[in-house]
C-alpha cells in the first residue's frame, strides 16, 4: 500500500512539474543564449609596461582597426628575481629585473589604462595582472653559469 501511495505521489508531482515548466504564463523563457551578443575581444595582452613589444595605446589602436571592442591587458605583477649567495645573500647577489607592474608602478599602470578608456570611449579596456608562482636558480654564481629556471612559467597540472 505504501508503495502505491509513493508511486502516485511521484506521478502527481511529475505531472505538475511538467505542466508548470511548460506553461509560458508561469515560467520565463529559459533560452538565455538569445539575450547575449558576441563581442570581439582579446585577453592576456602584454605591452611595454611588461614584456610586450607595443605600448598600451598602440595595442588599443591595433585592436580598434581590427574591429575589436574589448581589450584585457595582463601585465606581470613583478619580473624581479634575486639570488643571494649564502651566507652573504645581501652582499653577493644576482638580480634579474625586467619591466613589470611593480617596476612601472601599480597606480601608474591603472591610470594609464583608465586614461585610454577616456580617450577611447567606444571600447572596454581592462587592466589585469599575472603572477609568477614559483621559480628557482640552477648553476653557480661563481662559475658564472647561474640561470633562472621557470621564471616566466604558469602553474601546470
């Protein structure tokens, strides 16, 4: 008897759900894809603020000429690596310091992109940052073969 009641309840609930979901007056259109528009965009763009070859404005102009409406800049937060020879880490060092947000100045980076947003109001320009999670050194400082390993590598599985 319990099983019959359970099946009956399940059947009634299923029928009610189907009627509710199919009723256009009770439920809003579920096809959301029709509401979105494809906007030509580029992401992960480096400029001369980081290790790119073009200034931010040159990138924006190139994108604009190509019909791109959104540019997301992704500069490295820091590109500075320091190796100190133990126990004299502060005295004997090898330093690799390349262009980055830190070197350019975070406020200056943000202001540069905001100024471009004002100059090009028909585009969306976003500033972003990329971090280097891990690096190490290989070789010897004294043998002059010390090399930075994985200094510009992303996290992998």
